[in-house]
C-alpha cells in the first residue's frame, strides 16, 4: 500500500475537482492511502515524520512547493500557472489549457451573433498567468474573425477592496457598446461583472452576454441569471496526475516537464441565451437548428420550410456566423453528443440517436475526427464523475 500526500487548496472548486480525479484513479488502479491536509495554508507536513512514497502538490502555494522540492521522492505539481515551480528540479507540472478555454468562450459568443466583445481579468501576479493566457486566447480568436476586444484588468486582486473594485468595474462597463459579449477570466470575476451590471441597470444577457470559467455550481446555478461557463479539465488533470505519479513511483521518468490538459467543454446557461442577428432568415434558421438539429433536420428541409434558397442562406450564415448552414447543424449535433457522452451513461447507440446521427458507427467517425479517439475513450477521458472521498488521516506537523 503506497502512501501519497495531496497538498491542495480544498476551499477552491478547482482543487476539489482535481482531488476527485485523483480519487477516481486510486479507486480504479492504485493501492494508495491518500493523506490530505485540509488547511494547507496553515499546516504543512513534517516530512521527517511522514514517510510517504509520493506527493501531488498545488505549486501556487509557496510553502507547499518548498516542502515538495525537499521531499526527495516522486512529486507531481499542478496549479494555475507554474507558481513556484522550477523546471530544473525535475518535477513535472500539469495545467489546464487556458488558450483553448478562451477559444471555446469566444466561439460561443460569436455564435450568438455578437459584434462587440470584452474581457474582464485581473492585474498580473506570480500565480495568475492563466488570466493573461485566457485573455490572449480570447483576443486571438476574435481577431481571426475580424473583431476587436476591450480588456479590463483593474488595480485590485481581492474582494477586500470591494467598493473600490466595483467602482472601477462599473466605470469600465459604462464605456462598453451594447450588446457586448463579455468573458470573465473565471466564475468569481463573472459574479463581480453581474453585480456591476445590476448597479448600472444593464440586462444580462440582452445588454451583456456573460461567460465565466470553472463551471462552479455554486457560482453558476445560484447567480441571477444562471451563468454560462467553460468546464476546465480538472477531473482529467487529477486523474492523469495520479497516473503519472504512479508511473514515477514505479521508477519511470516523466516523459516531459509540462502537461497541458484540454477543457472538458462549455455549459451554456441563461447569461448567454440570446441571438443578435439582423437578418430574419438567419434568426429563424438558427432557432430551428437548435430545436431540431438532433431530430434529423436536414438543410433541404430547412430551406423548404423557410422558403429561401440554400445558396442565399449559406451566404447569410457566412456573413453573420462565419459558417455554412450544414456546418451549424453539425456543430449543434456534436455539442449534443459531447454532452451526452460526458454527462450520461447512455449506451452509444442511444447517444447517436439523441444527437441526430443515423448510426453508432457514424457517431464514432464524428468523435474520432473531432478528438482522435473513440466515443468510449472520450467518455472515459472527459466524464465528470462524483466520487465520495475516503481520506486517510490528515498530515501532521
């Protein structure tokens, strides 16, 4: 039985989901005793008394990083942006793919038909380079489509200066054209934007279509309106961090020093539920596609019911949504299939039917083209599993 310490910031949704991925790996593959310290900031393990075999550590905490680097046994690091990680120490580091996270958010807002965009971040610190990377990914995706983007960072990084933070944010929101598609760097920052919108009587999503990152259920479901958010690959990060540590404890060297985990997907809620499109044909077509694409709707059926030519509708779609009619139908079906694979246990045959694919084999071809793996492999990789954690005793000083 191997003894493994997990030094995590358990008050954060990010770390909690990573811990669930670690626990899922242990249940499936490992004979481990997990030692978890719930008060990482205040209590650190005395490594002279705890004789463990490996550690998974959040390197955003300086003390945790120092302890891990003195450990002398296999360690896997993770965090929001290297933190106190030093590549020369030989400790592999896992992080989520911030630029792809931002790309998902930008594409979601673009598909709402918006033409004005903004990004709300924070001032740079040692442990939040993820903010700059998400901003970069968001701006580049929009620039590739020909759209500029306004950026806000502010001067305040914590809510201790709440009134100053809000005054500054309100002042910036006043300058934005509406309707605007706004990405907040993560869900808590999106909550700040919602508060500022309320102070200005700006409607969400009609004036500000807002999206965050983390898909934190408390932040997203309990806000008014419910918040759209990108689901990071935290569960997968935890699972793969545990798998890597297991290999290292078996004597294998890590294949590389940096591992980047892609996002699991995007959860659309009311905060981005709008269509800003001038052309009535496109509005009607998009609504029909979202309602009926997974029921087998074809382009021919669509143009017949709308009494418009396919060439004209494709031209209008390319001008407003930067895609063809068929491309939008395929996108809606793929998103439905991904959701069913990751959030249900339906057999693949039913997933194919409910996503609008004629056969299970066709679904397999679509997922393989998208993710380079089979639907079953995609499900195992991305599925969000709720795990009851049975921790060992806490690490003691």
